[in-house]
C-alpha cells in the first residue's frame, strides 16, 4: 500500500512552473508582440483616412500640425515586423506547445 502515494518521476520538475493562467497570458503577450507592428501600421492608415491626410511620396500631410509626421511613423512601423514576426512567432509557437504539453500533462495525471 505504500506505493500508491508515489508521484510520477517527472512531477517534481513541473512544481516550479508558473500557474496556468500566467502561462496563458504569456502566450497571449507573445502573440500580441508578434503582430503589434502590423496593428500600428493599420491604425496609422485608418487615422490617415479619418483625418483626410494626403500621401505625398513617402510622407503624409494633414491639416493638423504634426499629425502627418506621427501617421508617417505609424505607417512605416510595419518594418519592425522584420524583427518581431520571426522572434515573436518563435516565442508564440514554443509557448503554445509548452502550454499544450502542460494541459495534456494535467489531463493525463
């Protein structure tokens, strides 16, 4: 009867892991990090249409002083995606796989 209370050998490895809620939030944060530059660029295009800004070459000009510069920076923020898409995609995949493994581990236990 003493063998019935014995834990699985790998159970002690998972004792130090963060809670499932924190793990899920971290995966969501990694996904948001991945797509954030694209969202900023789309928001910039939407603001340019909202304020009737004109596209003069590579710059936006608006009736409100300084707004054209901000919108131009927002529209070109998608170039940050060259960094965030690979790194955030890698983090998102690793996080999602570890979360899936953790859920399977909890289900099998």
